[in-house]
C-alpha cells in the first residue's frame, strides 16, 4: 500500500558544492569556528562524510588542523572533479546503455 502522505525530504542547512564558487567554499570554511577541516566540511557541505574527508586529506597531503588557502583550493578542485566525474559517468551510462 502507498503511504497516506507523499514523502517529504528532510530539510538541510548544508551547502551544495555544485552551487557555490571556490571563493565561497573558502569563505565558509574560514568563517567556521571549528578548526578541524574534516569536521568543518562534513558539517557544512551536503554529501561530504568524515571518512571521505579523512581519505581525501590524506591523498592530498593536507593536515586537517593546519591548512591554508592553497590547501583549500586543492581540496575544492579535487572534490569538484570527483563530483563531475560521477555526474558525467552516470549521464554517460544512462545515454549509452539504457534500452
């Protein structure tokens, strides 16, 4: 049976990385009172988990507690590249492989 009411997605105060610029990304992180990049990003941005951030910071050789603006630029570019690869591959599979 179907539910009596349509499903309502939960609201979120997190930011969508597809909708903010690199400068906005940096500003939001720098304005946060938290000083650990893993906690900041998982708290501020939709779809960013602590385990993803831990792996990403290790891969990029960024210290979660002593990061600078160049680190944030690298991080923004890396995450956005991953997002666009996922979106492109999903779209590609849909168009080339759907019956």
